[in-house]
C-alpha cells in the first residue's frame, strides 16, 4: 500500500486565464494551485 503525496514542494509552471498551475516536485503531478489546501501564515502585525 503506497502513501499519498502531500504536495509539500511545488512550483508554479504556468498561469492561464487567472489560474495558476503547479507541479509537485515529489510526485510530478500537475494540478491547479487552488486545489491545494490553504497554508497557515503567521501575521507579524
């Protein structure tokens, strides 16, 4: 049984019609950036 990739390492490979397409550097899957879950960011305000 294989473990699903969490797509932690990605790069943007294209932008078309306001949609960013990213590639996972681990599994090489290409998908729309909006398909990723939001990443928590700490505010320094």
